[in-house]
C-alpha cells in the first residue's frame, strides 16, 4: 500500500525562494555525495552529520574527520541524505508544505524558522540516545517543523493524496489536519517503540521538529496572517495537479 501526498489547494502570495533554494541546495549536495564513492560518502556523513556521542563529548571522531566543530553539524547534517528515496521523499514534503508556510512567514523569517526546527530536531534525537555513534543526516527534522507550522496555519486546507493498493489507484482530497495529524501520530508511536542505538529513522527528530514548528508559528508568522485559517470556498479538483517544484 502506498499513500503519498501530492499537492494542496492552499494559495501562495509570494514566490517561495527559500523553499526552492533549499530543494536546490539539498539536491546539489546529494549529487556531490553520490560522486564521491561509498567510502568517501560514509566519511562525509560522519564528518558533517550529527553524531550524538561526539556532540556531547563522550566520543571522538578520527582526526581526519574532524572538519567542523560538533555543534556546526547540527546545521550541516540537514543538507545530507542517505539515498535517492530519502532525498525525494523529503523534497516532496518540503515543496508541498514549505511554500504555504514561507508565504505566511516571509522569506527571511522562514529560513530562520527552518534552521531552528532542524537544530531542535537533531537535539531531540541526540538527547533521546546521547551515546549513539551513528551520524544523523537529512532534512526531515526541519521539514517536520514545516509540517507542524502548516498544521497550525492551514488545518482545513485540502491535500490531494495518491492511494495505491495493489490495482486500486486513486487521488483523494483529504483535510490537512488529517494528513499531518496522522503523520505526527505515526512518528510519535514509532519513536516510543524504537530502541535506538543503530541506523534507522530518527523518529524523535521528527517529533521534536514538528512540536517546535507548531510552537513557533505565533512568533514567525507575518503580521495579519491568521492561524487556523478556514478552508477557501472555491472549486477544487483532484484531476489537475499544480506544476512540480521546478515549474
């Protein structure tokens, strides 16, 4: 079974320069990763990813991998990804929900918001397993903050979801509160059930980023932008999607 959000009916009043810039940056960095070869790519993840044991001073990287101070990796780790699916999934969610949040906050505020959520997400995961020696990489924690903000700003916006169950394929319009609420519940339950200590999905990072994203909306939204915005009374169809992130 595949359930994949594709686009929404939420209007944007500005060009989402930060959202597009982040997508471009993550994509270019990933292409660079892929060009290095398996060994160098793994070393890059340790050098620029967040390793909780190193961050908290209980572990140390080999000298040749100590390229930046451990606290800097809270930022650099957001631009690294572990594979094509990791990258494409994150960029889809960033494109889908980031544009509406950036429109509500403005370019500069959204960039600061995004980075704060990413840092908070990495710290949440690190605190959940401070002795972990596996690097954390990916933009999903920062994007989780964007999802939390979108939920507060546009809970009744429609999100078109692709549902694929064997031979059954259909596009369904679902309220954002259901899409994002169920996503957060899944992350929370997965975090509570996870044992940590090895490679895998950083569920606590998703939880931490999402919660902070919700909490920061009142501070970062532009003046006059309401929270919990009602659904627009316009015609909406699942048959004609908006253009992709580069259109």
